[in-house]
C-alpha cells in the first residue's frame, strides 16, 4: 500500500512530483491511524510554504493532526471535494484523496523513497 512512484515524509505525507508541479496528500498509513476522517482544513490557493511548514489540519473520530508540506512551493490548486467529502482520504488517499497541488519554488529534496518510508511504517 506504498506506491513506488511517490515520495514520502517522516510525518506521513506523500508527493507526486512531475516537473515543477507536485501533488500532495497524506499516506494510507496516516489515514489508517486517524480512522474515519470528519474534517480537513485545506491550504489556500496562492499560499506559499517551505518544506515542513504546517499547511493545514485534519480531524477524525480519533484525533486531530497537522498536515505538513512535503515540498516548497505555491499552492495552485486544492481538492475542494474534500470539504464536503473528507472520507475520500480514507477511501483513496493516493488518488481522489489528494489535498493540494504545488508549483515548486525549489527542487523536491529530502523526501523518502517507498522503501525508506516502508521502514518507518514498520517501526510503528
């Protein structure tokens, strides 16, 4: 359940980098730990983040958690469907559950590959 083509953070976000654009979301492991997601605070289009900055939050029946940007860049799109259907993150975290699209302001560095991320998940 850890797609090979994505990059990951130790805080359980993923990034799909294509040229100077990155699609980001939270991992299957993260949504599984949270349980049924009930609310998400999305970043705003035009907001700029550095890698590691808090870009939003997510709430579930179990807990609330921050979402950190896995890349540095400007938000160019958000998944507005999540405002009315946050459960899409539970159902399809790597597809319909994407959170935001970024135009990168610097190369996506310091991310983990799928094998490195798998080791972090195994430690939990």
